[in-house]
């Protein structure tokens, strides 16, 4: 197996902390995938990764936003040429915490009929979409099959990634709305692992960066209505065997 992992946007603010997050995420993913290729897209003018990280990843230095970088530097044709079998997308301020097991995630997702494996967010602080948060009331070994999944950390097979890729749009660089069309438009289900947590350290605001307007245009372009999409989402808990 060969993993292609991309951080589609990396830089200021909080660059030093994000560098530590990147080191930790590389170590965790490399343990599961000894054959792994990491690409980090750095958007801050003049910024350069420190030497140890520059040696560990393929760095891109140019302005851009999440969707821009995925479209330019994670094209399925390139991944096929690289011999990639699996793809991971992780944001620069998302830290995969101890207990995240990528290989277990992929195996359970396949059994559950899901194509995208994802961590959850901690039960605190509160997140706008509660389905993305860990449910402390659930016993170990629970995961939720979802028809949507917010992008913090995605893990999937390369063929399923190619289907995800068709939903990206250069005019919607923050990718809002893509998560709610995973199943409706591309037939992709996600499996969110309740015991596997990633911390999102720094929250932004879509009201300030134009993401809300881009999302509305994304839906309109495809003849979709957000409230209808929200009403169509489905969630189902499944149990899996926990490794000793």
C-alpha cells in the first residue's frame, strides 16, 4: 500500500505550532503506511518549512486555498502515476491524537460500506455540526456511517478519492458544501470513528473569507438547495471489534 497525504494549505498564523502538528501527523501516518508521500502546500509569502520538515515532505510554495491546492496538486491522474493506493487529506491545524489507527479505519469502513474514513472532533469545545463530535455516551468500538462529513481529516482509497475530486470547484476554494453532497452527488458515505479523535486548533469564520457566498453559488450551479440537502442526511451507528 502507498499513501499520498496532502496538507492543502499551510502557514501563518501559528506556523510554529502547525509545524509540530505536522511532525506528529507524519509520524502517525508513516507508522501505518511505511510507503507514504507527503505534500504540503504553503500559502504564506516568504515562509519556508524548517529543514527537518522540508526533508520529509514535498513542499509547494505559492498562494492558494484548500480547493485550489487539491485541484492543482492532488489530481487523480498524478496519484495513479505515483502508484498511490490511498489518499489522506488533513488540514494544517488538525492534530491526529493518539489512538487514531488508519489501517483499522480503512478495514472497518470497507466492512460498513463506507468509502471515506474520518476522525471525530473532541466532545469539547462545542462544534457547530454535532455529528462531527465525539459522543461520550457511546461504548468503545462505535462508529457512525454518515452521508456527509466535514473536511478535517479524510482517508480513502484512491478510486474513491477520484470520485470525491469531481466535486471540487475552483470557484469554491474553501470547499463548503462539498461535504453535504458526498452521498447525494457522488455516492460516497463516510464512517466517523467515535474513539479516534482529531483536534482542530484554530477556528476561522466563513463570513469573513467569502466561503458562505461561494457555498451558495456552488449549490445554485448544481441545482441544489441547502435545506433539502440537510434534510436528506442520514446517520447510523455501527459496532466494530476493538483491537486488544
